[in-house]
C-alpha cells in the first residue's frame, strides 16, 4: 500500500440516481489501492454526499467512516473524510435491479452469484437490502452501516440468511460464499 500519512483522493462515483455515495463504490475505490486484502472491515457512520479522502492519520473531526484490513500481512487502518476541494463525483450506472432479479429469495434466505451481474460488494449489499425489505418490511430508509469479511471472493454464490433486527433500526446478517462462512453485513434504518 502506497499511503503513509498523506491522504489519497478516492475516485468514487454516484451509483445510479442516488444523491449520495454508495457503500459499494466506496469499498471498490479503496480495494483498488490494495493488493491482497483480508480480514476486512468497512464502517460507514452517516450518509456521505461529498467526495472522499482516504488517510491513515486521524487528525480530523469529520471522519465519516473507517476501513481496516490486512494487506499482504500488513495491518492497515484508514479513515474516510470529506474532500471538500474535490470536484463533484461522476455518475455510474446501477446494476442493483439486475442483481436482485438474478437472486433467489426463499423464506429468510437470499442468494446470488458474484459476477452475474455484480461484484462481491454489490452482490452482498444489494441482496442484504432486498432480504430486509422482503422479510422485515422495516418502513425506514436503509443505509449501509458495516461489512466484515475474511476476504473478497472473485466468484461464487453469496448467501445471506438468519437476518436479525437489533433494536428498531439495525439489521445484521451473516454472509457465506459457496456455503463457507465469510463475515457479516449490517444496515441501519433512518427516517424516510
């Protein structure tokens, strides 16, 4: 990883018609700077509408998220901060509808293949959101909150099951890839 003290401006696109930066594009923008990330945790603390800086130094009060991992044996901890000097984010197409349409929803479980049509993070986030909407009907706007994963699979079938509602507004579920436990994902609910 070529970052030590200075900040890296992340190239994060607005996904589809959203007016905020999506967790999937944030995750992918960070992972592009890594070689072999494992033991990954991404935490987003609030809705993010401005471009982002990635830094290893927590010297700002406006931290909006964190990313930690081990990259080729080296533990790394990054902070996400607004980059108010950057140009507005570009737009990228959203494939959320395609990911959800290709998924299989059965009772309290949902599964879908990585790469057909989404990346690992897109598949996890879109499937989890759909499972929450289908099984718990939360009546709140769902925002990504946390992802913990042992690694980033390039292929396989993601399965999310055993969804739990923690309190009124937190939704957590374990993630598996090809039947192997991988980690967990969480969303928070906010007033619409």
